[in-house]
């Protein structure tokens, strides 16, 4: 077994349906995106000498999460219309 895939992860994947797993992953990704965006705005409001460096570091995490958010919303909307 790979060290990145724990027994808990395997058990969860085997016992839950695709809909439950995709919803769980989507909710976690959206919540993480919201937390990072809020933290970035608080950091921007705080100011300081090294703020621009730290804000760029947040972009490294925020941009992929934003893309995944757009994919999640697109898929959910397409399923809703179908």
C-alpha cells in the first residue's frame, strides 16, 4: 500500500458512492478556497513590508482551487440541467 493512501482513505472510498465522495471533495475544496481568500484579504488589510510576497504565495494555492471550484460548479450545473 502506498504511504499516501491510508487505510482510512481506502475504507471511505470502498464504502461510499461516487456522489457522496464527489460532494465531500467539492465541499472541502470550496471551504478551503473560502478560508484562503479570507486569509488573503486579512493579510492585505494588515499591510506591511513583505505583504506582496505573501500574497503571491497565497495565489499558488488559490488559483488551482479556483479552477477546481469552477469545474465543480460547471459539472453540478450540467447535472442539474440534464
